[in-house]
C-alpha cells in the first residue's frame, strides 16, 4: 500500500453537512422557511421570553440550523447588516418549487428558473435574513461550457 492509499484510508467518515445561519429574528426566519420553501420544522428552542435562540429545519433529509442573534449582533461585528451566504437545495422539480415560492410570496418578483451550461436548472431567492437560496435540479449530464472553458476532474 502506498502512502497516498494510506492517507485515503484515514480520511474521516462524513455523516452530513448543515448550514448554520444567523438571523436577527430566528422565529420569523423559521416560520418563513417553512411557509415559503416547504421545509419541515424539526425543533425550536426558546428563551424565557419565548424568543427562538436556536432551531433546525429539514429540507428533505438535510438539516439547516438557525441561530437567533438579535438585532444588534451585526453592529457588534462591525458590519451594517447580515452577511448572508448562498445555500444550494437540490430538488427533483425546480419549476414546481418556483411555483410554490412565488405563490407564498405574491408581492415579490422571484427570478425565473434558468437552464445552466453545466446541466442544471436553477433559481435563486433571498430570505428575510439576507441569505440566498438556490434551488437546483440536475437536468442533463451534457455540459456545454463557453468557448475557452474546460472541465477538469481529478483522476
């Protein structure tokens, strides 16, 4: 066995990956994610005043953690507001998910799903905490990259 094979054998066994998202009002964010995206509330933890300080939702079998940090959190970090992140959610029907989101947010213009050159159909929307969510459907194994681009995979 080579040294490289030994290093591969010692690789950790990953059991999952979950985004951990900060919200000024985690209760409102939790309700929004369930209502708009159709996620399933798993658990919420509230303080003595009833404010959500920690929660989790499920997107299928995938868990997303939410933390309530209060309205002043971002100022203590030296930024004007939430520093969001992009979360990708794989779905089997991106057009149906788009219809669900648009119906839940009738006063918000939600970008239309678009086919991408790497075999995906996607749309992206920002949540009430400044995080972006891209719903992604694999539609083709054919990749059509622009001229000059190339695909590189490890051997």
